[in-house]
C-alpha cells in the first residue's frame, strides 16, 4: 500500500498512517516557529514522514522504533533519531528553545499505547529518490508477552515539492 492511502495499515488492533511531507511543508512549519534559515535549509534536505498510530485493541501495544526497519534496494536506511538531531543542533549552537520544539515534533522512540490511545510525530530519513519499505513490529500485552503485530508497508516514498 502506498503512503497516499488512508490509513496505510489497519487491523482490529492497530492503525498506522504515514503522510510524507514536502520540503516546502517542512520549511513553512519550522519557519512559523522562528527557526533559522540554516536549520530550515538542513531540514529541507531530509525525508519527513508524519506517522499517526492508534491502538484499537483492548490491550497495551508497544511502540519501539528500534523495531522499525526502513530498507530500499540498496539496503537499510538509517533513521535520523533524537540523538542524531540533538548532537547536530548542539554542534550548530542552536538555541535550546528550538531544540525542544524540534524534539516535540518527533515520534517518540518508545511508548506504551493504552487502549484507544493515539500518538503521532515525525520520522526523519535520508532523502531518497527510490521507493522504500517499512517493516515494523509492535509488541503487545502489559509485559510484552502477547503476540506481536508485524506491519510491512512497501513502495513508500519521500514527498517532493509540487
């Protein structure tokens, strides 16, 4: 299923929806929050995907981005996580307020989803011209003892400006 479909994955337990963001959308969003041109230029070069997750089950579902793999025909894509961006922003001398705002826009690295709970945020990958695949695992149960949910989404793409 492509990332233009709504939602990309849905079962009786889980909804996962991915929305790619164009460089223009990303620039406008962060410009509206007072980010510098240097930060915005760097962010325009990335592949932003906004992720929405909903727990439709009556059990706890576990998001752990260590269990998400992005791949294309050349192999794995390295997701640019919170640690990557914190180090980058600190090296650039970015104000803490902007670092905090940026961190707030990212999908949490790990989170337990209670029944009917929803969460969203951005995943950032290197900008790729070719399609890629997401393989994601969600553990289930209070102690992660339940049957995991495996999600595979193929033919995903970074969004380009119109």
